[in-house]
């Protein structure tokens, strides 16, 4: 028995020390504040909470703070990456409500450089006070965004709603909404290694490319995810018509390769959905198409729009909003 006990204890100690070494290495060496998978994990851990509404899945917790992708992120008491807003609009001050995912939220971009806040300043520079409310949350799809509006954000009584549509918004609503375990809330090495394993799995065992994955979400306009997104757009449009709210659907471009854009079919599907529901439509690809794609990214592995790209998107969307306003 003693002969067996020693190697078992030795093995356990070796595993524990190795785990501690890996954890220390990831925290002290690998985690430079710009590792996409680690930063997204911190975002989920430190800013998001499980939503009481299963369709929404997750949302921002109130009064949260985090440092993500090198920029500070704070949420208000209302759970927005924005300042506090009264539920009653100021008399005579138009109110624009932005609905969207991580691009609208401003992943990797300082608060003031996000395109919703830039648009607010563009109106101010033009001599008009307009409130622009950013309700964007990372990893939401159109169904989640519209559900959040209809159950919560409608209380802000906007005059104009901008539904910022991105090519992955036809993904299904995630089913696993349970809070993460203690280990997955605290183990940096677990997150980093899981990301590397997934990368190697894709490299050696194949799978759809990033553009094929996005296009498969639509299936020539008949895929379940797109049909669910389309139904959510109609639900939002019906609410807007019933409440005298102007709706604009902004198509945010995928930035991997803007010169050789691969998602024109998706753009046309979204354009058709807007037309069917009487919503205005703006395609923001022309706002960035003449730029080098890599110059628009937060980091080379992360093609979220950086501050420069947010400026271009803001200028393009502002031009579409001025006549509506």
C-alpha cells in the first residue's frame, strides 16, 4: 500500500504544480490585456449577468467596471455602456436608441469613440441636441436585441430606433445560460488552453471557413436562424409603427476583407426584410470599402471595428439619420 501511495502522491503534486505554473504563466506572461479569448471571458465574467428572460440569455449587470482590450468599460445603473438616461425624454430633444451587439457596444474602443457617441457629437456639432442611447451587448443576435428592447429598452421612449445588423446576427440564441462554475470564473489557463485546443482542432480536423460559417447561417434565405431574425425584425417594425417610432436598419459590414466583400447576399436579405416592414435601410459597407481592412481592426486577430472604423461608420450613419431626424 505504501509503495502505491508514494507515486500517487507524487503524481498529484506534479499535476498541481504544473497547473499552478500554467496559471501563473498565463496570468503573468500571456495575459497582456489584448488576448481576444481571455478578454471576452473577462467581459462575460465581470460585466455580464444571466438575464431573467431566457430569450435574452445574458445582459449587462448594473454599475460594472472592467479593463477589456486595453480600454475601460463601465456600465450605468441601467446596465448600459452609456451615461444615465431618464425614462422621460427631454422636451423637444429627439432620442435615438441604438440596438446591437459587440460592434454597437464598442468592443475594444473607448466609450467616447464608439459610433453611437460619435453620432451624438455630430448632431451637437451641427447645432442640434440629440440623445443617442447605446443598448449594445456583446454576443447578442437580433432575436435577443429585439426581445431586450420590447421588454426593457422601450421604456426610454425613443423617437428613432437603429437596429444595427451584423452578419452573425442569424446565429441561434445560446441555450446554456447557467452561471459559470468557480473554476471557469477564475482559471485563466483553462480559458487560454481551451482556445488553443479549439484552434488546433479546426486546423487539423477542418470545418467551415469563417465566411462559409456566416453564409451557412442564411441558407439562401431559408435557414432557421435567419427566419428567426427576420421574424424579430417584423416584431420590432410592428411595434414602431404602432408607437410612431421611425425604424432604420443599419447593415454593419464584416471587416475581414472589405475590398472583396463576400456577404452581398446577406446584405440583400436584410435590405429586403427592411423593405417588407417599411423600415429605412442603410448599408455601411461604402463607408469603409476604400480602406485597408487591417487598418479597421481592433487587433490583427480581432476584426471588430477600431476607433477609426467607428468614426467612418458614425459618419455614414449620421448622413442617413439627419433626414429622418
